[in-house]
C-alpha cells in the first residue's frame, strides 16, 4: 500500500475522532463514516492497535469496543495540529495568489467590485478586498439569492446586471467554470483568479 503520509494522517485522525465519539462503531460503520474502504479501515485499526493508540475490548461474543489509549489521544492531538498547520498554510497561499490576481484593480484606480460565487474562495477574496481597500458592491450567486453573507444580501446575476456595476470577480479556480462564466457574461468585466 503506497499511500502518501498526509492522506493517511487525515484518515487516522478521522478514525481516532470517530472512535473517541463512539467506540462501539463497527469497522463497516467506520468505513462509511470516514469514506474509505473497509479493508483500509481494518489495516489502519490494526496499525493503531500495534502502535498502542487504540485498544480493543470485547463487549460480548459478537461485539467489540475500540478505546483510545493516552498515547492515541496524544497522537490524535498531534495529527490535529498538523492538519491545522496545513490548513493555515493553504489559506495563506490562497490569499497570496488571490491578492496577486486582484491587486491590478487597485492599481488601475478601481474602487469597488462585486463577487460571484459563495464558497471558501470568496471568503478569502473578501478578506483580500478589505486589505486592499476595495469596496464590495454586490455579492452574486444565483443559487443563494436572498441569503445574507458577511452582512451582504446575495443577489442573482440579473439584478447585478441591472445595477450597472461592471466588474465582478469570479470566486473559482476551476478553469472550465471560469471559461464558461466569461462566455456567458460578455458585457461584464470578469476578473478570474486563474489564467
């Protein structure tokens, strides 16, 4: 089995978290909850027992219970910190990339922009816009119209187009989505976060 260490760390963390919350889960239930094959759950549990992270207790002839050992709790904590560090690194890198793609607007004298698409990327984009001093005019997402996002009521694309605003930043790194959106919105200046 040639899995990269990072993906195993995430899976081990998820298994330890699930066991901590409910030690009576079967391997089949763990497999479904973590979203990996039953055979891999079995392999990882055996590995965790061998390392002393998890103990198996027989409840009766047909049922067992998984218990996290103090060593397992320490490892879970360590894995959680690794995951947080990785997430922070990803966030900072995403912020840097987004800032590079949006900075030219500020340099061109643009004062306000709108965002299309509500997701994790748009949250980072929102922070970048605030740092650059660009005003957010509209938040647009046809699937979330009427919802409130960071104090802005989300509008649909038709309402955005009627407003006369003409610069919209597409909160996506997906090349196909970017190309399709740019074709559909020919009359609007679309700023893509990816070439």
